[in-house]
C-alpha cells in the first residue's frame, strides 16, 4: 500500500494509510510548561463528536483510526466515515473543533487536522461494545 495525500482544504487532507502515534512534551509560550494532550484525552474528547446520521459518537463507531499530537500541541486525527460519499464531513469537523480546541485556557489542543482515510474501509466490526449498546438502544439490530 502506498501513502497518498490530497489536500481538500487547509485543515483537512485525505490519506490512504494512517500514521503512527507519537507523543512529546510541549513548552508553554509564556514560560512554564504546558503538558501536551495525551492520546487518551483526545479519545475521550472525541466522544463528544457524534455521527449526525447514526447519533453515536465517532470513537464508539470506530471512525477514529489514529491520533497524533505534535510538539506544538496540534492534533492530527486519521478518521474515516461510514461511507466515502457522506456529505456531513463539515459537521464532524465543526464538532471536532468544539471538542478539541474550545474550552478553558483555549481547549485541549492548540489546533487540529483531520486526515480522511479510506483504507481500511469502515465496517460494523469496528464498532465498540459501547457503540453496539447505544445502537441497540436506538432500535438498531447489531
């Protein structure tokens, strides 16, 4: 498999293969130390991002494939959608911005980027047990 990246906007790229997860500390701009957001914190915050069609968060749906936070506390997320033709990427991007960059002190991260990836393709096997319970509560048979 080869890596191909096509920029859709200044903040969003499309990639065929996810990148590795790495972490390093970030120094504060005005003295002191600002701890870099952990991958666990990013994952927890992304549970506030809800797929507009299914009403379940993107983590439990298995749409977040990978996350990386760079030295400047900028998060890069490799995400997919239930369908490549999904017209709601803007909604998910806006919710991600709210979940990661808004809040006390400016949010969890300074900025973020979403790489929309299509390989491996999403399937119901990627839904977590919590996601399956949520879907059943909504009347889906999973």
